[in-house]
């Protein structure tokens, strides 16, 4: 299951992040990695990008990239 | 107390941490903006004096999430910190600005800079947004847990906490003791040979080497950067660089997952941060279950229907401001120019010098300076949108559409600014992280019909498009004007799509954008930005404008012919006139004669110069001097050979279409040269736009002739 399988508003925990190292390293810098809880706040018109909440901040991330974040339901 | 060595301060922090507000509070307007050599990231340095008279100097580094160099901004910060460890411009103290309401993520960078062995003062900005009290125990806990010199709560936009910060900055310069980093990075046995090499070759402290070793192994770009830097300062370690490469390669071969190690390092740093924050009971409530004020506001402001509607209303308001409010100061500038012109005419004897000053420099510079009010108003609103956090929402709402066109959500506002003037638009593309998407945005920006085209459209429409109504509602003249704007915009989007196929991507970029909370912009910051942008515009555009104005004036005034043959002949026989005649065969298929040819040559300075050039040619001939008469003059002008009118509706349409596309603006050229730091891209831009303009006009004119509209 990835971010894009989650319902808007739902809470989940990151399991693993796939994709290029630049991408995973960048998300790691921002504090996204295994065991980090995340909430899907909103999707922009057209189905991309996604707005996610991690701790106290929000990031927007395109649908293709959101599909690389594997999660387990919290 | 002059002559004292200033205390050197470096300001580091995440994007959106309020770093700029802290910088502005500390320095006021006393700052210098330049570019880092070779690239277009701004380098801001501020100066000031402490209460005891000691001067200080602050370097404001670009906002960054990490010292691992991925983006351009991060590269700058990495390069700077590297210089410091090589003892170049090493600051006395680092102020790490963090958003206290989002402390965990902001502290990652702080753990990385505490490796440097330079005293770090933690500025807990936006302390009023933290949902609990900040006790002294918490501050002490942060200082000890993270190896900080001092932690100070601040509210930068209200100017709170600066007395304490300044006091601490003053005292830190007098002390020399350094705390060791609490967490210096991932300790991998495989890295030890490199750490040893770095310690012996570069003389770095061991703790700093550990973090360096990780970056050097995992980022080839970073090791290139280190090498280049060492070469630049003539460091002896460069001679042993092959040694470094072989150590690095052997570490890589022993460590199969070396590429993903930065993520592992970040994970460890976060674990350390979490331990510190838990111990001091910071942020113990449950943020994911609490809807912030910004989140609630976004339910409306990024609503699928309301969101875009609100955005459109805001745009309408901004453009209203640009096109109606700016008229007043623009008139003042015109009047001032006229007054200066008249003064020079009275004060100087007739001759080449007077002509150069009035017709050359004053006319050329004046034609650009007159746009300054519009640019300042636009920059004001753009800064307001950016600083309030709204720009990120626009990027979020429109990214889907823009990315399909090969652009970026953040391209929207720069492109919109292009309707007023391409220059602030091109400067505003700096917020686009991906170089490719930024470049495409810059390249298509001149296609957005800027306000300098309006005088040309107005002249041609007024002279040749009949004032009729279609279907009793829409005026034909207005429709023509609107269709010119449409033509430019649609072409811009098509070209973006074309360029996104043609321009190679340097590396896979992803759209990861922080959505900052809404904030009330600090008016002082907005004001600074407006002033700085205005200065940059005048300085950058000014240099080239001055040069080109003089050249154009020379071309239009020389060689001088005997008096008595009349001014129209004078310009006809000038270099510009000759040029007009030379290019006439080329532009005849577009329906243009040599006079328009001269206008096309001179309007490279700025588009609206076409109007004044035509006016000069006709008005001097006919002794009439306002645009209304120019319209009549254009309509009445006949070809002596055939007795038919020279210009028709079709000529007007062809000329307007030419102006939609053509790159006639030396200021834009100068800014693109500056922003891309190359001659290649501005030259490419002018070429493709000129080809496009020519072809489009050819299709309009020849197609029109075939349809019998001539």
C-alpha cells in the first residue's frame, strides 16, 4: 500500500520509500523515513500533487512520487 | 570605534524559518546583494554596529534543509561551510535560525553545522507559535543536547528577542572556547581511512571529518566541489588527489549501499534530535491530530472551485493596480524626462553632444525607466504573495496543469507578471528549484504580452481596426487586443511543451515543496525587497540600455546630410534608414516597408520605441506631434509609385502579430544573460522568438493577401 491508496484525511505510518537515492535522501533530510507517521491532508485538482503532514509541517509531492512511499495503516 | 575588526556572523536555516526577517531586523537596509560567482543564487551581506560600538557583518546563506548538497542552494551552503573549515572567511559565530513551531525538522541542519566547531547560537524564531511555554530548562536542554552556544527564543516579525540575541553575539566574539559536536555523523568503520586522510591532508578536526567523509563518498558532485575549491586556494592536498580517489573508490566497493547512506545518516540524526526533544518534553502534544489554522484556511483557499476563483480575483486586483495606479507615477517620470530634455535643449548649444544626451541617452533610458513604477508595484505584490505563503498554494493548485506543459507549479506567478513586464517575472523564477523548468519559464516569458506592447497595439488598432461592434456587444478593437494576448499565451504554453522535449534534464528532479504556514509578511522585508529589486533592475538593465541607446541614436543620426533636404530624408539617409532599406526586401513579404524596418531596428531597445520612431519620421515631416495624428498619418501615407495607401488592416495585423512574438527588448536580454549566466540562452531566446515572429507575420500577411484582404 502506498500514499495514493490512502483515503484523504487518513493517518498512516511510513514503511519504506522506493525510488532514486536523490529522492529518498531528500525526503530523509526532511524527516520522512521508516516509522514516521504521516497524514494525507488533500489532493490538488486533477489528482496531483498530494499534500502530506509530517510532524508539524506540510509538504506537497507529485502523485508519481507519492506512489513511491509505502505505508501501513496506523 | 572605527577600525575595529567586525564580528563576522553567518546566518543559516531552513527555507521558511524566517531567516530573512531575522536578517532584516539585525541589519535594516544596510545590506549588499550580489550573486555567488558563476551562478544566480543571491549572496546577501548586511552590516551593523552593536550598542558598544563594535561593528558586525552578517552573511545570509540561502535557505537549506541539509548540508548534503543536492540543490543549488545546498551546494552554496556546503561550499561556504567547506571554506570555513579551510579557514577561509571563517565566521566568529553562526546563528542557526529555526522555526520553533516545527523544531524537529529544523534541527537536522543544526546538528550538521554543529560539526563545524564554530559557536552556534540557536535562534528559536516564531516562538509565539509554539503551543507550550518555553522554559529555561528546555533551552538548557537544547544547548546541552545539541552542543549549542546558546538557545534564544525570538519573534522576528515583532522584533522580540533581539536584545538578547545581540548581547549574546557581542559576547561570543570575545570567547574562544568551542564545544565539541554532540553527534558528528554516521560512524562507519569503512570510512576511517578517509577520515584519517582528511585529518592529515586538510587539517580538519576528526569530528568534522566524519561528516565530510560521508558526503565525499556519497556525492561525487561534492568531491568535485572540494577539489575545485582546494585548487582555487592552491592547497597542497590537490597534489594527492589520486590518493583520495583511490581511498574513496575502495570505500565504495566495500560498502554496497553507499548511495543511500545519507538517508541513514539523517535517520540517526533525527533519532538523536528526538531523544533530546523527548527529554525536555518539547512539543509533546499530538500535531497530526490537531488541525492548524493554516490547514483550516487552506480548506477554502485551495478548495477545488473556490481556490482558483480566489486566485483569479487576486490577479485581477493586482493587474488593476499595475495598469491604473502605476499611470500616475509613470506620468511623473515622463514629465520629468520632458523637463530634463527641455532643460538640456535650452542649456546646451545645438550639436552632436546635445543630440546624444537628449535623443540618445535620455530618450533611451527614459523609455525603460518609465516602467519602474509598474515593476515596483508588481514586485511588491509578488513579495507579499511569496512571504505570506500564498505562492506555495498557487503552485500546489496549478502544478498538475503546469507540469503537463513542461513547467512547474511555481512558474504560474512569474508568467502572470510577464503581462506587466518580463523582467520581474524572470527574476521571480528564482523560486523554481528545478533548473530545467526554470529555464523553460524564462525562455517563454517574453511571449506574455507585456505592457510595452500596449502602445504599439493601441496605435495599430486605433489606426486600422474599424471601431465596430460584433453581435452588438463586443467591440472589434477590443477583441483584436484580447486576441493578441491570447496568441502570446497559447504560444508560450506550446513552446514550453516543445522545450521540455528538447532540453535535457540534468538529473531527475522531483517536486517536493514545503507548504509553509500562512504568515503576515513583515513590511520591512517586503519594502527591502522592492527597493533591492528596483535597484537591480536599474543597474542591470541600465548598463545595456545606455550602451544600446547610444548605438541606436548614432545609427539614426549619422551620417548627417545637408540641411534643407528635410528631416524625413535625414533619417532615411542615416545608417538606420539605410538599414531599413537593406532589410526591406526581407520584411516586404510581411507587408512592411523601410519605415517600419527602421522602427523594427530601433525598437530592439524597447518595443514602444517603434511608436516614437514612427512619430519622429512622420511628425518631423508633417510638423504634427501627437499619436492621434500619427494614426492619421499612417492611414494617409501613400506609395508615390502606385498612389495606393502604403498600409492596410493586414499590415497592422501582421505588425501586431510580429510584436506578439519578437524579442525586442534589450532589458529582457540583459536580465536573461544575468539570470542564466550565459550568452547561449539569451541568444537562443532572441533567435527563436525572431524566427517565430517572422513566420507568424508571414502567414498572417500572405494568408490575408490570398484571402483577398489586402
